[in-house]
């Protein structure tokens, strides 16, 4: 198995400061909306 890490940098522009390191590309939960 392969794990991944996501780092959220705190501050006023935190959405631009998200780093993802791992096997799969990250899903942006703020752009991709799922309505159930």
C-alpha cells in the first residue's frame, strides 16, 4: 500500500497553501462538489 500526506498551511490564503505528497493526485474538496 501507498500512503499520502496533505499539509494545510494556516493563514488568510490557506487554500493556495495546500501541499499534497503521495501516490494519487489530491481531490480539491472546495472545487469538486457532490450533492447527495
